[in-house]
């Protein structure tokens, strides 16, 4: 069975790898270098303890309050484009407790095997950088601490138990934290993954199983007839015939779906990361500075700072104001950071693939019998990527999926689809 996977990030590569393991003839099409778009600069962690969907109670209201503050953790760019307005209005409708709890529950279901799947990758000869340091969610204010603590029962239902820390307990667990941090939640199961090592290793594993990975190659068109995609047309004019096509190109899924006269409304949530090598301070664990919304992830030879969410921008230009806000979070919250701040590498900006309800889109596209979507994972691409790969392989093989019908409905790409006339 010939399968074309469009997109060479963690989602596309995980899907292609599982399909290659099934014995499929797999070709991955990537417009740039594999793993070098949103996968490259992410927070570099398996975020079991931070699996909530982005649309949460009060999120967009807070974003509107921050619109005049260019260095805020969340920024909503005012735009009048109809598709963007629909996206933001739909997100606003999902910023309620019921939808948030349901989304968190589903994300945790999909994430519960993440560590085991990564261990399986390693046992299958996929060599990548992985650490098991856990994570501490660090809070300056009791208000934010209580907000997160209110969700602990959902995490506990899935076997994720947090240790609540206060005062001196915080500094005993992570001496690098500054005095302003008063509270913390510590999860021991979260892991750290250097993303480039994983994506490059997956690409090699696909090739080793007979697959093809084509970089610097774009899809010009998708040709369809009688409810099937019949050919993938590349930018050089080449046509690839396939039994199935998987659209896994992050924010590019929206444009690809339009080639089939549909629209999967995945929009960009721009984020930033900044690496320091060597690390200005030594950390015992991975951190999330919750009040600043900045992740601090120690890796081999460097530490990564990652954060901010900016809706409405499709530019990869680095906004120095937002980068400075990330630097400031480290200076204010980590002891000795400013005195030792050196080795800063080039700041990175990337476009996270976001959906209006905060849930991925995984499943068959519209009424096409052989077109599939795997996208919209937001900030959980590393966390949910291995499971997504298995789920797509199950669906294409016609096996019973690993989720119940009500959960599959929450992921169904067709929940967002607009009519062809509306797309045009």
C-alpha cells in the first residue's frame, strides 16, 4: 500500500514511521528540512503535567486585557480576516470549564502511553536525546497555584499525581528558583526530549524500513476524483499516485485541505524559544514559570527557554520585545541567571498549529475515502505525536481505534469543515 505523508515534523514522521512498520510503502514530503518548523523550537518536553487545551476559562478575556502590552505571555493581534474572526469567536465559545475539562481528559488519555511509546522507539533502535527529570510548575502567586490545583483530580484519574510544594519545600526541590517563587506542583513522570534528535532519528528509521523522505519539496496540488485523492502534485511537476494521503503539515494543513475544496481551520499560534549553551544555571528538574508562562528545559549542553502565544501572526520574524520578556522571566525567577547569562544562541520563532477548541484533528477528511488529517496539536506535538502515529495507522489499516467513539468525535477533522462555497 502506497502512502504519502505531507509534513516532516514530529506528527508526520511519527505517522509515517508507524505506517512503515506496517509494511506500507511510505513517502514523506517536507517543504523544508525535516523537523525544522514548529517541531524544532518547541519546549522540548513530554508535558504530561501540562496537557490542558489552550482555550481555558478566562484565557481570551485575559488576552484582550493584554492587547496593549506587547510583551505579554498571550497576545491577540486584531485582524478583520473572516477566517481569523471565525477562529477566535469559536475559541471564545470553548473557553469554559466543561469544554476545558473534557479536552484535558482526552489529552491525558492520548498521553498516557507517551513514555512507553518513547521507550519503544528507543528499543527499536531509534536513538534520540531523552531525560527523565520530571517537571515543576512554579508559581509566584497563590491565585495561580490554586487555579492549577483545582484540576488535579482530573490528572489523578489518569494516574498523574502532583506533589504540592510550599515555601522552603520549593527550594529543597529546586535550589535554582528565586525567592519570589512561593508554590510549586511537581510531576515526576514528565520527560525532556531534544526534538531535532527525535525527528532526525525517525526520518532515518523510516528510510531504514524502505520509506522515502523528500526534503525541500512542496505540494503544488492534490488531484481528486470520485471521492478519492488520485495524485499528489509536487512543485517540480511530478505526480505521485497513492492509496492514501495523510495531511500532517502543521499550519500548512489548512492550505492543503483547500486543495480538496475544504478547509480544516488550523491557525498559527506563534511562539518563541531561546537556547543558552552552556546553561547559565544548573537545574535539577525541568521548570515551567507559570506566572510568566515560560518553560525552562535543561538538555545536553544547553538549556531552552520557551514561551508566549501570539494569535494572528503568520510571520517568522523574531519580535525582540517578546524575546526580552522570556529573558526577563529567567532573570527574575532563577538565582544567578543574570550574573552568568552568556552563550545565548539565535532566538527562534515558530508557528504552532492551533485549533479553535484546542483539540487535535485526527481522522478522515470529509467524504474522501483515502485522505486523512493529523494536525492541530498546538503545544503538545511531542507529547501526543507517538500516539497520533499509531492512531492514524489504525485508521488506515481499518482496525478498531484506540479511543472510544465520543473521543474520536472530538478529534474528527470534519467538526470544523466548511462548505466549498464558504471556503471559496
